[in-house]
């Protein structure tokens, strides 16, 4: 059985989509969802699907000890960042080398880095009159949005698109691609 921990900071639509995608797969288990925001909506989403949510404060998460211990004690195999906004501590990255995956709502390396998340990304893309945007699914390293890219998926931007419309296009791509990429990586890893 493959045990996957999801880390999320906000609404949790990607977390929900991933959990639902694997609902019938008896080889995949989500023991919990971890969040750094006590009132994040992802907690309600997880609990409505019968998955416990665990709150760990920003200061505890930055130290990395609580997070690493929790992951090891629960025999976690993979860590998925689904709208998680904190930098992953280096001790966790070392312990889970090439086993932590993030999704970013832009075509990295553009519009990445600290502070570039959610609507801030879409606003910047629209303000710069880009003709396309998309998602980047990548491994996580010690720097924001700089890990090796696994896959990118693109969407076009029309002249009359605004950040809200672009956000909807990006969510569509996230929900379509993220669970499939996770599945592909896990299956490849099992077969190694």
C-alpha cells in the first residue's frame, strides 16, 4: 500500500480532486491532510471525505521536526503539495528526496517564487499580456518553484480574459492533470 500525505493551505479543491481520483484504488491511502491554517477550508473537505486533517502551526512547520516525525511515524511514501504555501524544510526534503510533488499555477520558471501563488499569479500573467499560461507539476527542492519539472500543461489566454477567467482555466488543468501525474509517478516507482 502506498501512503500519501497531502499538504494544503487553503480551499483544498486540488486535494479533494486527488482524493476522489484514487477513491477506488485499494493500493493508495491518504492517512491525513496537513494544513498550516487552522481555519482552512481544506479541513472541511478532507473531513467530509472521512480523512482526518492535522493542523501544524507555521512556526512548527518551519522547524520541520514535527512534520518529519509525523510523516515517518505514519510511514508516508509520497508528499503532495496541493496549494501549500510554505517552504518545505530541508530535513523533510532530504528524507523524501524526489517524493515531494508540487503544482504551480503558471508555466515555470515564469511567475514562480516566494509570494507568487493563486490570484497573484493570474493577475501578473494578465498584466503582462501573456498569450498563454498553464500549470507546472514539479518535484520540490529547497527553493520555491525551482524543483525539476515533471510536466507542464498550457492554456491560451484571450484578449478579454481577466484573472478570474484565467483562474478557472488553470483550475481545469490542475484537476485534469495533477491526479494522473501522481498516479503515473507512483506506478513507475512501484515498477522500478
